[in-house]
C-alpha cells in the first residue's frame, strides 16, 4: 500500500541513496514513501535521521514509555504513518504489542499502568495547541521519572510532534508495515466509526 504524497517522491540515487534503500528494505521490506519525499532535501533528511539515531541511544526514560508516548502523539495528530511504523517497531523490538495496539484508545483501555497513563496524558497535553501540560502532571512525572527522565520524555514527545506534523503536512500516510507483520489493526476509541 502506498500513499499519495503532496510532494511527488524523488528518484533515490547515488551511493547514499543505494545505502538508504538497502537499509529501508531490510528494516521494512520496502522503501517508505517518506524517504522519496524527503530525498528532495537531503540535508533535512540527514539531519532528521541523525537526530533519530542519537535519540535512540538515550536511556534516561524507559523505551516502552517513549514508544507509547510517540504513538499517542501520532494518534492525536492523525499521523497514520507514525502509528503504523510505531506499531511495527513495537513488534520488531519486542515491546508489548497488545499495549501498543491500545494506544489510540488508552483512556478507555485497562492495559496501561498508572505511570503509562500519565506518560500518555503528558504526550497528548504537549501535543495540543497551545500545550495543556499542568504543573501537577509534570510534578507527578518528575517524581516518578526524575529530572533526566522527564527531560528525555519531553524532548522525545517534541520530536514526535515534529515528525508527525511534518508527515501529515506532506501527505505521508501509512504503508501497511504493521499489517505486513500480521499484526491486528490498531484499536479505535469507542464512538469512532471503522472505515468500510
């Protein structure tokens, strides 16, 4: 499944392009449309990948918490590409797929711990325009995560917003990575009609 992006995909060429395509095919089984779109501006693409690689090495905040937070941002903003990719990565990285599947309806689900719920609430509050983070929520997370953990979570959520909002603006949509792994469709909050 491919999307109709707002900027046509560029032909990915050269040695760097060959490496990127090979890595993408190894990771996802195909080259994401996002790579072709971003190929128009390789310095922006390299900066984004570089930041992502560096951030993946951070370890002050639990990776599961960060994954759920990223998916909460994507769900709120409506980035189907990020949700699809996040669910796929949860599967490939051995995270709790049942919980990842429930992120879009986390408020209704009983799958999450109190800390996970607060992280999901924080991710959504940061993603509102304007942000709606409260002193009380920040204080609870500071107590549980410590200053380095809360700073890492905050930066992670900010980066998730940048990626999700950029993908939505560019028309980059889900490509079925999770479905290709045989994962069940993501849960939807009650009251949301299923496409069909």
